[in-house]
C-alpha cells in the first residue's frame, strides 16, 4: 500500500522533486512509521556505526566534485566509517563539455544521499561527499535557527508529530498548507525532539528516527563540512513572522564558505545582491510553471521567458528538468526547449532539478535513470549540473557513460536477451528481436512453444493469458494444466497457428501495471516462428542464439507434440548444426532434453535452474557436468538477498566454475522495484556487481540497451574502478541489529533436483488412449499443485479485464 501511494502521488504531482515531500500520503502510513520510531526510541536502540563502504574501489573522491573555480577548502561531517579508494584505477580521459564554464557538470545532492538515507543525516552526507555538492533546503525556526528539511512543513521527513501532535494551517504563496512548521518552534526544541525519516516510503526505513534534523550551525562546526549549496525556501513567508531569511543567510556566509545560495523568491535574491562573497554564486530557483513567485505574483513559466531580467540578480538558474525536456501528457518526452542554449548565451548557468532513480519520469527512459541523465548531459547544450537524490548514479553517468556513444563493447560477459528486448516490445515478437539486436545483444533467445498443429514459435510461456490478447477471444479454451502451472490458462498447444495469428501479443509488466513498459507499443509486433527467428539470427549475424525448451515431457505424453524434434529439424534446416560462426546454446530445465543434443559438439547445453538456492554441493555440480556445459541461475542464487538487502555471494559460482561450467544469471530488469536496496535503484549497478563481483559469463535481460551501454563504458573494465559502486553485504552491516533480516534456512541444490527421468514417447493422438494412462514423470524439482479450477478461471478473467484496461 505504501508503495502504491508513492506511485500515485508521483503520477499526480509534477516532476519537480522537492514537491514530493508534500505528497498527501494516507495518515495511517505516517502513523505506522512513527510507531516504529517510537518503538526504537523506547528501546534506546544503539546502531552500529559501521558505514556502508560506499566508495570502495573508487577514484572519484580524488577528482574535484565541482569546477576548480568553485572549490573551497571544506570540512566533512565525520563519517561512521571512512571510505576507501582504489589506488591503481585507470586514469579517466579528459572530456570536453558544453557547459557554460567548459568544466564537467556538477552533481548536487539533495540532503546528501537522500535516496538511501534520510536527508541531512551523517550517513547521507558521508555517502555523497567527494562526488557531489551538498544541497540544504532551508527551513527557519522562530529564533532564526537554520535546518535542512525539504518542503513547506516538517511532517513528511521528520518525527515532529511525536513531539507535537497538533497541526496548524498557514498560507504559503496563496495556498493553505496544514502541518507542523519550523517557524512555530525554537532551535533547541527541534534539535532535541525531532529526528529525520525517509519522506518516500518505498525507500529503506532502517535509518528512520536515528539522527536529529541537520542544523546548519552543527554542520559547519564539524571538522570538514561538504561543499555547500544553501537553498532558501519561502523567505517571504518567514518574513511575515519576523524571521528575516536574508539576515540569517548573510550571517552564515560571513562565518562559513558557501559555494551556492539559491532561492525561489526574487525579493530575497535582490535583498542579498552585492552582499555575498565573490566566491558564492547566487542562483534563482524556478518552481513549476504554474506556481506563482511570491514577490512578483507571476507564474514561473512566464518569468523564465525573461532571462535578461534574471541575469540582473542571479548568475544562474535552477529549473525543474521538464523546463528543458518537457514530458507530454502520455508520459513520453516532447521536443527539447532552447532554455539551456538561451541561458548560456546570456552567461547564465543552468542546473536541472528533480532527478531521483525511484521516481517515474517518462516512458522514453525505460526506467533507466542513467538514460535520463544522459539526455541532459550528451546534448550539444549540456546543463551545468543536476540536482538528485542519488548522487552516485549522476556521478557515474558523468564519468562513465557520457560522451561514450561510439565505444565498442568491452569484456567477455555475454548480453543475452529475454524473449528479445521484452522491456520495450512484447516478448517473442519480431520487433522485440529487432530491438534487441539494435541494442547490442550478443545472444538472442527463443523460448520455444508449440501450437496444436505442431508449429514451433517463440513466446515467453505456454500460457498466453498475460502475453497476448488471447483471453478476449479464446476464454472458452481456458484449462488447468498442473504439470505446467497452478493456475488456469489459455495454452499455445490448444490453438492452431492460424488461430494464434488472430490475437495480438502483449507486453508483460513484470512489476505490475503501475510500472507499464512502453505502453504505446504494448500490442505491437507479431509472434515469429522458430524458422523465422533462426533466419533473422543468420541475417543479422548475431554472436549466437539460445533456444529454450520447456514442457517437453508433457507435450509428448499428453499432446502428441515432439518439441525436441521440431527444434532439431529447424536448426538442421537452418544449418546451425554445421556452422561454427554463431554459437548455439540449447537450454532446458530437463536433463533428458539436454541429453538429446549431446552428439552435436558445436551446441552448448545449458541447464536452467529456476529455484532459489544458496549452495551447490560438489556432487551436484559434478552431476550437472554430465548433462550440461553451463547453468543459468536466478540472480538471488548467485548473490543472496534477504528482504531487499544483499547478504553476499553464494558458493554457486565457485562450485560451477571449478568444473569449467559456464554460468549465466537471470533476469535483469530496469524497474527499481526489482532491485535490492544495495543497488540504489540503479540497474547499472546491479549489472556491474554481477560482472565484477560475481564474474558471471552472461546476463539475461529484458533491457539489452542498458547492459550494452554499461559493457561499452570504461567502468566495465575489471581493472578500472571508476564508478561508485556497492559491495554485497555492506549495506546490511549498517542496519540496526533488531531490524536485520533473520537468517534463512539453507537451500542447497540436490542431485535429485537436477536429474530427470527419460522423456516419454510422443503419443499418437489419432489412436484412442488407454483407459488408465500412466501420468508423465515429474521433472526434477517439479511441484504438485491443488487447483480450484473454477475460482482460478474467474481470477484469470478479472486480471485480464483489468490488464486490458491499461
């Protein structure tokens, strides 16, 4: 429920990130968080200060995070564990940038690494220091105390309701806002009674309630504060109640070096004109186009058109990112504006705000946050900086991926499609395969299914319910097949090829319909036969193909369909059995299927293991080697996870590679919900971890373009430690002891789960079957299901109708 509310709010609100803190979550969500925090406080929990080694193997801290003319000797907040850096990293090539200064864009971290830790906390600051400028969104207390909390109120990001249950209503810029306001408390009350929590409930809650609200005085009293950007919120509002933001800011500037001061209030910016140090840049923050600026009473969408006037009181502008790349009502990108070029011509810097890996922006980015950053960095008019909750992703985009469009793929790790580029088009279709090839896939795959009349074709599953519109036309063909799945479905082997061509393929949204994939093309393309797939592979000269064979025993014994024979015939007809220029992988979860291809030495056999395991004993690995040249494992069988936290590497890779078996990992997606918290909602970091830490031989992905861009970057080099990247298990070490996931029981892969009985004979359906037919043998690891077919069919129909509505 919490996650759905976050998604709903993100769809309703504009893309301006800071407005998220005012998102009207259901009160029960906030109450739940406060109850948890109160429980921690009552137990006087003490957290281990072992800080997640965010900068392991990184050289970024050795490089100025901002242009040299901005750099000021600073003192960081004392970290809970010192970061470490790789001493022998490959030098980063100097890039030419189209920023106003010609220097690389800077990364501005809202409250530090606030995508992982509550904003302004010591961990958030320590994790972002060295790669970014720290942005403090200023709120003022009634005695002029300066605190870093984003938003109009203290509510969404703090535990203020525990301290003071009563709320007030104030008018801010013409809108009535209800909540707890910093102006109603003095500094000591906030310092002593209010702690920080995550304002977005889909983010980790482990660190909620552990640290006080960041007081600017405390920050600058530390040994080494970070490079600092002070953003003054609602200066006019505070002035109404006798607190002059200008006076507070000028006092801070006199005592401490600050690189940037910004505000959305023109009156405030004019009041400090000529009074700031030369080294401090004054930036005008524009809010959403329809919001009204406090002092002029004009909407920001009109003010931005008069850049010359802005130039008279500011040296740059900070704008919501859609001022530069507008998002159309259908959530796809529109044409870019000329704002950056126009501002640069007048000598104004441009900083784009609102970046967060876990906030949906546009379908054009395919849930890849790096793709979004590059939209602003790789254009001919590059922004001068980006404001983000995830500074590591922004920093990696600048250092690793920007200006890297012509590089070639590095390293041996194979990119293997999952039913083509199924993150962009319906899986198994001509468009999905063409896109996968365009996106740099090494191995295109076909999960072979059979029609009633024996046509082999490519589709993710034998059940057509979710991957096509079949339920709208063939509801009466729905049936229950316990050997395949516990729910009812409409199966390919119950339709002829002619019938199948009357339905449209459909994109499967793996994280639910709140995370739709390229909805404009959700029914585009057509299913392709296996011979058509093989012809495409030969024509496009891909590195290789992977043929996945499913349900062979059931098809032979119950449907009279020889899927192994159909695959063999198609490969022979396409001469894949005789040529060696393209690698052929035959994949199945059935060792008897793999045995059918043992006499063709050019084929590589891959055992597909869907079950989650955490150990492969030596005897099991040795048994696998009798049937296969490689294994395709679930990601969590290679790097163990628990409650969205990485625990560490299992022994699976070592056990298999000790016997020279190839190891593939499946399935990689871009949507942040599919990622462990350790990956910071960044699919590129997950790929990097499996390439560098796990050293897999191939990754199976719905989004080949994301993997290919990573493989082309200098960051994919095993000897190059340029990116800021996680280490499995580090984040779990920072979680309070009482909240750490409980140890899960061991799940070893046993020999009995690997070896299957011989395939049954293919029955002849033209002859009557014996009265008591012997059921087909269970495949290794198969489970029996108890089904209520009536209720299951109703459930399928309901889901399908709802799905069609999207």
